[in-house]
C-alpha cells in the first residue's frame, strides 16, 4: 500500500469515526466507555 493510499484511508477512517460520534449518541457513548476503560486499564 502506498503512502498516499494509507493517508487517504486514515483520513477517511477518522472522518467516519467523528461523524458516528456526532450523529449517533448511543454508539458514541459506547466508544467513549471502551476508550476510558482501555486508558484506565493501561494507566501506570
């Protein structure tokens, strides 16, 4: 995979994630909960 395609894929994934968080509160809360659990488990 070329660098250009990789950057496009990352940008599209980021944009999709932001749109899901903004437009679907229940999914956003689930993602937020999973992220907080992950960060608290790995905090030292």
